[in-house]
């Protein structure tokens, strides 16, 4: 019999968003949908120990529907409310609910557009969608926003309360509603991809399920017949394709991180790169936005047959413009790395030190790792050790922690040899 724990984990990763989106469409209640899905997975972890169903996904959705009805009854929403849900199909045996005519062709994409309602602040829109659609834990979402976990938890609760108190329905946006919500939708999709590209926790650095889902949603958004839709949709799809194309080379056989400059570029998905590069040019030709610039930077890395062939001056020019269009500490940190490659490490360390003094990235492990790496390259071993140690204190993913521990061991070894 298949391992029930791995089956449940795989199903949660691949189908959480679809299950919750389906339940929201049927019940119209975000809290009921999320809690019912959680209870269904909890029930599976107990019942599947001895009897794994023939169709695990169907079992989860059927159980979640029954859990939803139980929740509705326990909350005493009224007999008429229960009858309404029963008539909608929630109580039927498992089958996919009928699709409603809509310009948004997918339950999960409709859920994103619903969560990105103008009545919610954009930070609330994005946080709520990541929780409901991606099934991300609060700390994973907090990391994406560089805020404390408690702040993010309050943000998600506040968004749910607004939806309930304002009576915001699970809504099928008209074509004319799409542009006003598009920026938030793109941000959500990219954050889902980023969590897949560099997972917050776990043994595997890459969550292929989230990367694939984000790319699928990106393709759907780009295909929407929305007037005046931002060309950033094209840029986002190109950006995700380019990053994802390097997936196979990002870790070695032991699951340890391989830096970009050391990756075997023969393992990159060159067909995917070939698909993405024209999209980058298309986006840059129409409008130069933040995502288009990020895609252009990724394209420069993917065009280089060898690390030393990378056009760093062009990458730095892209970062200069990106910093003007969308200034942020993360952009500034990435730009500093490009500065190191063009103007030298001392200039880059000055920029990173200024960022560190600002305090916004104090709990961001990659700031300390970047400063440590640059310090190591110029022989400042003590400063490098402090940076790697601080980064190790903050890193949450096992592969990142192993990489930082290896760097510290290498420094210790070099110092010991130097003292002989």
C-alpha cells in the first residue's frame, strides 16, 4: 500500500488551492472553506493509515463538503442556509461543481481575483490569497513581506473580517474589473512562485508544485481578454519561466545549493529559455515595468553560456532603472551584488553596510550571507564568519543552513592552515 503520509503531503501541495477554491465557490464562505479543508486533511491522516481510498482527491473533497455542512450547522447559521447549500450541490456525492460562465476560466484564478477586491488593502489582498490559495503558513507569508509573523497573522484575520463584514461575495469579475485588480494578482502569483523557487522550510529547496502552479496561473492571466491589461503579465510569465528553467542545476545530488556561477548550464531547460526570451523582448518593447526589468536581468544570466560571459554592466543598468521605478531594500541588495561584479567588492560592501544600518533587512538572512560572501572574497575572514553565523541563525531551510555551515567550516579550515 502506498504511504498515506506521503500521499496526503503530495495531495496537500498539489490540490490545496483547488479544493479551497471549489469549496468557496460552493459555500461562498472563506472561513468555512478553509476550516473544512483542514479538517478533511486531518481526517485523512487518521483514516488512511489502514485504508487508502482509490481516489484520494475525491475523498478529500467529499469529506471537506461534509465538514463544511457540519461547520455551518455548528455555527447555527439557520436551517434555510443549510438548505441553500444542499441545493447548491454541497451535499451531493463527489462530482465537480458545474462551471459558471466567466471570463476567468479557472476556480483558483477566480479566487485570486476575488481576494484582490478593491475594498481590501493590497497587502491584505496578497496575504489572504497566499493563505487561501497556496496553503502557505503564516510564517512563510511573513517572510515574503519581511514582517513579523504576528503582524502577518493579524493582517490575514483582518482581511477575512472585512470580507465577512462587508458581505464581499465569491465574485466572478467582469472583463472590465480585471485591470484594477491585475497588479495585486500578479504580485500574488509571483510570491507563490518565489515560495516554490526557494521554500521557507523543508528538505527540498524547490517546491516544484508551487512553481508549476504559478506558471500555469501566469499563462491563464496572460490569456485573459482584458482591455488595457498590463504588459507586466507577459513579463511575469517570462520571468518565472527563466528562473524555473535553472531548477535542475540549483542543487546537487545531495540536495545542497549550487550557486549560479557554479551551475552546470547544460542542465538548464533551454527549450523553456527559448520560449521565455521573446516574451522578455515583447514586454520591454511595450512598457518597461518592474517585472519586465527583472525578466531582462534573468534573461542576461540565461543567455550567458558560461558564468564569465555574463553581461554584468547591462544587468547593473537594469538594476539602476529598477531601483528608480520600484525602490526596495531587496532590489538594493541585489543591485549591490551587480555593483560588486562591475565596480568591485569594496563599493558593493559600502552599499550593503548602508542597507544594514537602515535596519529593514536585519532579519533577512540573505543580507548577512551576501555581506559574508563578499568579505570572504577579499580575505576578510573574521567579518565573513560573523556574517555567515548571523545568516545561519536566521535561515529556516535545511539546504540553506547546510550551505552556510559549509562556508563556516571552510573559513575555519583556511584560518587553521593560515596559522600553521
